[in-house]
C-alpha cells in the first residue's frame, strides 16, 4: 500500500523505542496517530536507569507509612470489637457510638505507632545494609528483618532479642519470597 507524503502508516514509527498512540482511537474518527510514546522508562541520567529500587527516603516513607496504616486499621478493628464486648444494657445509642469511637481510635493509634516504629527501623536497616553491601536481594531483606527484630526487643534481654531477630529475619524472607512468587505466577 502506497502512502502519500501527508498520510502516514499508523503502524510505522521512525524510532523503534517508541509506540504510536492515538487518544481518539475508540471514537473511530479519521484522526491520525498524534503521539509517539516511549516503550521504556525515561531517566535523566544513565546511572538512574541502572538502579532499579527506591531511594532511602522513599523506602523510609513507604515502609513506615504502610506499616502504620495497616496496623492502625487492624488496631481499630480490634478496638471496635472490644467496644461491643463492653456494652452495658443501660447504654444509650449515643454512649455506644462514643464507646466504639474511643476504643477504635485508641487501639488503632497504639497499634499503628508500635508497628510504624518497627517499619521505620526496618527501612533504616534495609537502607543501611544496601548502602554497606551495594546489593539489593533477598538476603538484604532478611538481614534487615533480623536487625529490626533484635533492636525492637533488645531492652528485654539478649535471648529475647535473638529470638525476635530470628523471627524478623524469617518474616522478611517470607515476605520477599511471597513477593517474588506473586511476580512470577500472578503476573502483577
């Protein structure tokens, strides 16, 4: 098929690293492809393309925030059910709602702060291990989990710190292995 100089083949691109994009393709309009979008991520510097992980600040924000949010939701649900157990037959509806809100807010805040601090320590440990070893793999996460468990229970003695460190390392390894399985088999 021959194309005039004003017509363009919609499947052809000059640059093999781009794909053609027509934002009006679902409308069946006679418009041609308007944009050439890159097929790979764009980086300002070449060094950024070689490193495929979050920075330490993004790491810190992600782990702390996700740990705080998930623990707050879990703590609020525990507080919600404990408020139901503490109802008295003479409570009015206003008092019941107040009891639920107070119990959920208190439990959610306590759980969120405790687990959020563990997420903060984990993020610092993982960033420190990555900076020291200059690699990011399963063993980095296991070492960060081991260190986090040990630091969180260090005030209760050496034995408690060792057990918590082992459990933290196992938990971090299980999470990373689960993430790899999800990437491989669930195509996320």
